[in-house]
């Protein structure tokens, strides 16, 4: 029961951060949710699929937690909660450090700044990393095959979003500054001595 409470509490903190940021930006006239907006073809498919998958996965995670009846080794559950906690912390820090530059998806018409300090000096995509870690943590703690497939698909879509949408947008928008940043910081975690 304690693992269920911890997992749901961490999810609540994660989504409270997400929704609070969206509401705060909306009050400033900033449209945070840009997924699928102004895109066509494959890029629209990626972003719309990502949006649908994240909503469905949230529902599946809650069901998996609430109706979990055991079977996962206690050590794996502890590991899962730690990974989930790490994901929530990474996400909250990344959103805070992005300030008003944070968006879900990209919109070419809106001017943002390239953030490269703080957590962004060790990960070019810490918000995505936070999502992935949270998802993987929940999967480890409350494993079932449907949740496994859905989690893998969501992580795959996040990766497609990064390499097909985000990185192209950042290169086009920030040019040389982004190229230099990319040389120093890995896509997910680490600095230039790690494999990119």
C-alpha cells in the first residue's frame, strides 16, 4: 500500500508542476501546449500521437497502481519509486529553469531563449528525461505487460519528438549557439565525454 501512495503522490506532484506552469503561462498570454499546432505530415503525426499516448498512459498508470495485486519484488518496487522520484525532481527543476521559455511542443512564431545553464548543462532535454524516468519508475514498481508496451511506446515517441521536431527547431532558431551547446551537452545525460 505504501508504494501505491508514494507513486500516486509523486505523480500528483509531477502533474501539479506541469499544470501549474501551463496555467501560469496562460495568464501571461503564453500558449504552453504547442503539440500538433502548425505542423503537417510526419511532425504532426509525432506530436498528436505523443499527446494522445501521454494521456492514455496516465490513465493506464493510475489503473495499474490502483489495481496492483503484487508480484513485483520489493527491491524492484523500491528502485521504481526512487527512479520515479528522480524523474519528478528532474522535471520540476527543468521546468523551473526554463522559466517562460518552456513549451510542450514547439511553435516557430514564438520567441524563446536557449537555456543552457543549470540542469541544462548536463542534459539538453531534462524535461523529457524527467518524463521518461517517471514512466520507467512506475513501470518497475507496478509491472504489467500492457503498461510495459505503453511505456516503451511513449518513451519512443518522446525520442522521435526530440530528434525530429525539437532539435531541428533549435538548430533553425539558434544556429551556431545550438551547435556549440550540442557539442558540449548530451541529448539525455552527460557532458561531451559521454556518448551522444
